[in-house]
C-alpha cells in the first residue's frame, strides 16, 4: 500500500470518527435536554396516560321497612387480581404454596388449576409481561373473605400480591316485593324512580377518589390505599319507609290470587294508616305475556281511573252539605222507565238489581249503590242550569278531591274533574264516577279523610332518615285539609259506609266476627279502544274502605282491571274480598296472634305442622282454644307436633354454625332466626318456608347465603 493511499484511508477514518463523535454528543445533549429541561413535562405526560383518578361511589344507604327489614341495600362485590411478582413474595413461599392455592381456586371458584399454576410461573419467570393476573370478577363479600384466606393470598398485597377492587351494587333481598315504590337509581342508564329517586341525595352519600394505574389498555388497578392516594367515600344515609314488610307480603299475595282467579290484566292495592297517612302496604301487579304477574307500572300512584260507584260517596256528601237531602228522605228508584231504569237528558241509567228497588231512603240508595237514586237527586238539584252544575263541581272541590296529594312518588297526575263546559249529563255522570278521573291513591286519601273524622292527611311513604342508629330527619304527618265536610255529614256517611258492608253491595265480606269493615264498592265500565263503551267487556272493579269501622285504624283500596268475558268484574265480588283478607290478617297481627288459620275462622285441628317463635305459637293455640302439652317451657323456638290429635310443643334445637331447619316457619320467623345467626337470606314465593338450601345440619360461617322457597 502506498503512502498516499494510507493517508487517504486514515483521513476518511478520522472523518467518520469525527462525525460519529459529533452525532453521539448531539444525542447525549438531546437526552440531557429532555431529562433536565423537558423531563418534568414528559414525566407528567407519561403519568397522565398511565395513571388516572377513579371516582369511588359511596356505599348507598339502605332502605328499610317500618318493621326493620331491608327492602334495598348496597352490597360490595370484588374483582380480584394477583401479582405473582409482588416484592414480598419469595420463591420459597411461592413454590411451597402455589399448588395448594391452585387447588383451592379450582375447588371453590372453578378456575382451572394447571393453567393457573402455569400462567403464574410464566409471569414469575418474566415469560408473560403482564404481571397483574385476573383471578375472578364480581365475587361476593363471603367469597372474598374466603379467597383472601387462601395460601399466598393471606399474606396480603405487598407480601402476597393479593389485589382487590371493591365495587358497590344495589341488592333487593325481597326481590319484587314493593319494588315499584322502592324504585331504583342508575345514573349511567338514566333510571330514577320511586323512593330511591326521591331521596337519592340522602341515600347516595359522597363520592371518593382513588389514584389508579393502567394494567391493560382498558383495565385500571388502584395504586395504593394510602391516604394521599385515596379519598374515602362517605356512606349515604338510611331511609326508613312506612311500609310494613309483613303487611306488604300478604297484600301482594292476596291481590295476585284474585287476579289469577279472574284472569284479570292488572291491579293495585294500598293500605294506609288513618290518623297519620302512612302507607303500610302498596302493590302494583300486571300480567305478562308469559301469564306471570309482576310489579311494573305504578297503577296506584300514577294511573288515572274512572272510579265508578265509589264516587257516590262524594256526590251524596255534596248534596248533604248543601242541605238538599237528609237522612230521612226517600227517593223513588223504580225510574221513569220502570224496573229500575230511568231516562234523563236522553241517557238511560239503570240499577244492577233487576226490577228496581222501588222507594229507598238516602242510606239505602248508597247501601245498594243505586244509579237511579243518585242521578235522580243530582238531576233535580244540580242539573237545571249551568250555575247549578258549577255549584256541584265546586262542592266536589270543597271536599278536597280536586287536588293532587303530592306524595314523594314521582308522576302523580292531577285529578281530571270538570268545572265548566258541562254537557247535559256531565254532573250525572260525575255523580256515579264517570267523566271524572282520579288515581287510586287520591280516591283512598278521600275515603281516609272520612274515616279520620273529616281530616284529610297527606299519604306518606317515608318515616325517617337515619345515620346508623341516629335519626337525621323525621317526617311528620301533613294535613291537606282540616275539614272536608261537617261533622254531621261525616257521621252519617260513616254509618252509610258501614251499612254497605253489613247489608248492601259489599255484604259478601260481612262475615268478620271480631270487628267491622266499612266501605264502598265500585264497578266502572272502561272503553275498549275505538269501540268505546258500546259493548265493551272491560271494567275497573274496586272497593275502598276502612277498618275497624267503629274506630278506624286503617283505610284501604283495591282496584282490578278486569274483563267480564274472562272472569268476575263486580267490585263487591272481587275487590272487596281482597280488603277483607288483608284486614283479617292485620287485625290478627295487631292483637298479637299468628294469622295462618285465623283467616278462615276455623275451629278444627291445624292442617299442617308448624314451628316458630314459642310465644307466637302459644298465643295462636290459646286464642283458638287448643289444648297442648308444653314440652319445652323455656325454649325460644319450638316445633308443633300432633299425635292422636294431641298437640305437643318440642324444642327446636338451634346450634351455632350448624344450619337450622326452618321449613314450616313463617318468613318473619325464618328471617329473624337466620339473619341473627349471620346468614344472608334470599327467598322466593309467598307463605310458609317449604324448602331450603343449604339443607339443615350442614356447617356454615357468617355471611353464607341461604335460599328459601315459600308457598301457601
């Protein structure tokens, strides 16, 4: 190689070296610039895309029945992850316990053991880059407690890699019971109705915040439980309703039985405490395409109906208040067409009783629900001029039935009652419950006022808001109208309402020995689409009243949407018996006995063996005069055994952490016993407990779920 060529090669080498050195210096300079000058910006950006703030929903407050049972509760569920590379998890413990951990996960949670162990080892050996391994999503509190006791997991987060992500979900322990009134809230889906919606601010509590780190593209994991990384949410207040769970249960059951028996489309029942306006039970049932009855539409509060003959109470009260009639008057109810039919203003009104009633007193007109009698009175005194018609409408307004009752429940419509632009038959129609629309709750509120000596109170569904055992706010009874009518009119109408059940259109339920029911039946034809009323077989069948008649404690209304081509449709035949059954059960409960056989007024040996709370069983047996042998005088729970018609009470053995046998118990007794033993109780059906899972005699731990099946 010549000297010149060698120099040329060396020159090129130095040149390349120089360029490389300059390029390296530039790169290092750029790196230093990024790190020192722009580092904070990029670190902030990196944190922004890999870290975030997760809003933590507070544990929602519970909604309780008036007797202390939970209608609606927040419960935690957990998404569980595992970090096999946790700093405090040494190889020795990992290798020692991984097989047992895999076995427990397979046994209790169905996770394939071999795949789990293989994946864990690959993560441990960095063969799988994602170190956060999903174990199970959506497990319950009891499952979570079990899982965190497993080998390795029991070491916690740092030393065992156990990661839980807690979520709060809403649970309804009694399924559909009072579901429409209890309601629900789902802000993401735009769902908000019932008491859950009305008291959402109080129930939902205050949100918290948690710093989270991205695990995968769409999954985030809480960074730490340190206070500087997390702001704890504040639990919501609890709401105590006025609804009695026991009353709610048998109210729904009685309505459902009558709907099924008459193949009716839907219906509702409300039970109200007279003096306070507290709603003790309310149920809305509708038949589905599968012929099942479910809580869907809120017929009781939100649906207007033509009340039919229940409105005769208001019509006669207006005439009494105006002095046009009195208790000694008589009216010819044969009608101008004879046979209980009368033609007024081109429209025929007739009575159900074929042949007519002849002359009737005002009391008997109401007692027998005579259309001819009521329309004759209204035609004579309120239908000659438009001023008279307005006077009748104003009389209804003075009774307080033109206004909404303004409950806590959403979507209550205004009553639809004419006060001008009357046709020639408007006031006649209004007097017998047509051309006027009210909700069942509005009708009941009026009847309740009559039972309450003229004082109209606002229906109420909530009694108090609580934080733990402390009352935050108590809801008091509100008076809507202090006097709906004079004391004389109220007294006379109460006599007449009692007579309806004793001798009139509601006499089918006049078989109660211990107390009396007062009320009014209603049967209103409904239009059938384009056909209208002509030939329609659709009816609204109702009964509104109160009990005990001489000292009213509760008022109630039952409304059924019926088709007479499919079943019964008279209010006295299908609506009144529902209220009778409910009244019997409530009356029996109030005097402190069980009601399973009281309803029938039976005097024979009980048909089924029972078990339950000792004092209740003894009260029942004593009330009906049964002799029995008390084999367990100090026992809290007993079994009722019959041998050769001799009743013996034997102690029901209850052992800690051994599942008891609750078959044959009422739901109330079973819930009381099981929840105090630490079970989470789920049930279906109505009536008496017939079966249970897990079976009696098996071991359990607090928080375990037990499923009960009930039937009549």
